[in-house]
C-alpha cells in the first residue's frame, strides 16, 4: 500500500508506485487518507481527492484505489489500515507499506509506529530533495531489518525494510496546488485524465495559494 494525502495525485505518485509494483512484482493499493494526522488538512475533500485518484488510475490494472480510510472517523492512522489489511490477507502473506524517503524519516512521529513493523514490511522510495538522514531511534529500530532484495520480502510477512530505487521525480502536490492557485496549469505534472473533467481540479483553482 501507498498511503498519502494525494491532494492532488500527481505523476510522481503514479510513477513511483508503478516502479515499486514492478520491483516487487505485486499490485499496489493507493490509500488516500481521510484526515491526515501529520499535516495541515487537505484543500480538497476526501471524496474529491479519491475521485482524482480513480481518474488517474483508469486504463491499467496494477495500481488500485483503496478507499477504506475514507470511511473511518478521526485521524487516518496508517497502523489501523495495516491492521485491517493484515486481517484480510492472513498472517503469512507479505504486506509492504510504501513510503517516500521523506515520510520514512518522520516515521517515529507516526501513531504506534513501532507496531507497523509487526504488520508489514516497509519499502522506502527514493525521493529527490531528501538526503536520507534518519533519526537515531529509527536507525536503531531498522538496523537489523534491512532486506537485501525484493524476493527476500516474500520470505516473511512483515518486519523488513527495503530501499526501492525509483526514478527521481521532483514533483510534489504542494507545487501542483500552488500552480493551480495561481491560475496556471500543472500540465504534465499530473495525469492527463485530471484535465478531462473540469470538476476534478476545481477545488484547487478556487482556493488561494496553499502549501
Ligand atoms: P505535499 O506536497 O502536499 O506534502 P506530496 O507530494 O508529498 O504532498 P503525499 O500525498 O503527501 O504527496 O505523498 C504520499 C506518499 O508518496 C508519501 O510517502 C510521499 O513520500 C510519496 N511521494 C510523494 N511524492 C513523491 C516523489 N516525487 N517521489 C517519491 N515519493 C513521493
């Protein structure tokens, strides 16, 4: 799973998720957060963001939209989602939480973060602009968990950490929102499908510049 605010989804989300899927030979679920706990609240509603993700994913089978967090009240804690997914797939199957390297460095601020290692592996997607520095408690936690390759992830259901090298794409949703708020088009930073229906990006065009 790749969780995120997806406010809105952009081409780097799609490309890194795609490359991770190929790297692991697995499908990837994109899981938009309803109420992201670690940041300012999104510009678009959860439904609006999910609609953009759905449009962006049309025409392929490997990446899927998973709306489970949209139905949950309160902060969308990733650990709760992992508990649900683990219950669905059983105890033995490997489950991988994908996070960008920037998000991974902030893991110790996530709710019940240590438990996540009991529920899933963590695949860390390289992201330009992040130097890879990790806080000491995270470095200590993962010291014995580093996984040599994607195949080895299948040997256990959870607990390993695997760097996943992906094409460096310096695109952020912040940049996309800023362009839209300035009345400019984020053409080629977001998938073409988001322009096909003028309602999809409308929430960003009508707000003032937001970071
Ligand atoms: P914002 O600019 O609003 O903070 P964002 O572009 O970081 O948004 P999120 O929805 O917060 O997008 O990201 C979801 C996940 O995708 C996070 O784990 C994040 O690190 C990862 N991610 C986002 N953009 C990239 C990128 N360009 N390269 C690699 N990973 C990325």
